[in-house]
C-alpha cells in the first residue's frame, strides 16, 4: 500500500477533550462526513431489517408475515435474542466503524477507544451511573405529565406496551446462564454498539463541526432517544444521553461511556432477573419511575460528580488527533 506522506496541517480545535488546542485538517468537509455517516447508518438499518427476516426464517422456519407477532409471543426466545444481537450490531456498530475508516487512518482511536483512564474516573462514572438512574426515573415521571390527546395517548401506550413485550420476550431468565446471556445482549452489546455510533461517531462529528459541545450533546441525545421509538421513555433516555455525552467530551475515552451505559442496562436486567418467578417477570419490574424531587437531588449530585470528574480528567495528557488526518489522506489507496 502506498500512502501520501503529506505534512500534517494544524487547522482547528480538537474536540475529543475540552482543552486540546490543535487538530489536523480533515480530508472531507463536515457536511460530507455527516452525509456519509447517515448513509452508512441508513444502509445498516435496511440490511439489518432484511437480515432479521432471513435469520428468523432460517432459525425458526416461521412466516415473515407474522414475524412481529411471533417474536413477541415468547416462543423461540433464543432465536430472538441472537437475531437482536446481530441486527443491532449491523445497525449501530458497523456503520460507525465504516464511517471512521473513511475519515481516519486510525478508526478506533478516532471513535474514542483509548487506554488512557484513571481509577478515579472509573469510580466517578460508576457513581454517576447510579445517580443517572434516579434522574431517569424522575424524568419518566415527568414524561407521564406531558399533555397529549386521547388518540395519541392510546398510540403511545401501544408503542410502550410493544416495546416492553419485546424486552420481556428477550429477558425471560430461568437460570443464571440465561441471566448472563441476557446481560450480554441487553447490557453489554448495546452499550458498545450504541455508544460507538452516537458518541464516538455522531457527537464527535457534530462537536468538531459546530465547535459547541452543548449543541452536539443535545442533538445526539435527542436522536439517541428517538431511535428507541418510545414516547414515555423519551425524556429518560434523553437525560441519560446528555450524561453520556458530557462523559465522552470530558473523559476523552469511550470506554467510560460504555461502562455507564452497561451499568444502567445491567441494573435493569438484574432487577428483571431477581423479579422472575416460575419463568415469568413480575408486572411491576418494568416500572422504574421516581418522584420528581428525586430528580432535583440527582441533578445536584451529578453536578458535584461531574465537577470532580472534569478535574480528574484534566490531569490526563490532552489527546491529539493529528495522527488521524493528513491533508491528502485517501483511505482507498
């Protein structure tokens, strides 16, 4: 492989961390990068959807005309689990990696995969994960208070019931082995796949483009919540997205995001496992709402934890993305 050895050209602020001063000039402008990322993601959704139908036919022999109903019926649980895992990887993780390969010489470093972290960072993130769940519970309560018409309320309720049914169909755990499998599919895999696309890919691109971390965090958090297609879960996921976005910006390491995302989902899976009796999940196990005043306390605690987290993260060497771009870098050659 012959690569152009053009000199690195400092041109704009780096965005992986809050205080890095220089970055190399990207080969593609930011609108083009966004188009490529959205294109890869759209292709991933289409391919993933088609693959779901093909795998369902292969694994179960069922009909594609009743696939949605059959997946929610509780039958073929293991097939549903593996199909969910494969499809989510193609829809989220693969597009992010493909995008990073186009824009960077070192795609995983571009996406924020770094070995640079401290024990205190890990402890702060664990604490924030617990507090963020309390905030999400309060936001869930607030979401219930948003006024909607009766017609829309019925539609939103059906969407929520369908989503919960899908979770239950995957999360039925009759043994500790089932628990570990579900933990992998609902907690570990989504944490890696979703954080890589939304924080490592989209948020970082938007922050480099707008030079405004709050704009990029808010846009990414809104889209992160929207893809879950849940009206009554919109504010909780958006709130979690904001916490994750700030952790990525200040922590300079996507592994910290993956850790918090995993803890958040992992606690939910554990609650479902502990509430399961005779192979059935207790009805109230899916209720994760908290009083609104809990949210106020959670915001105050998160403010303190983020202050400490930022101070600890600032002690690490500033990440340089000069190695990611060169002026004439073309990944096709």
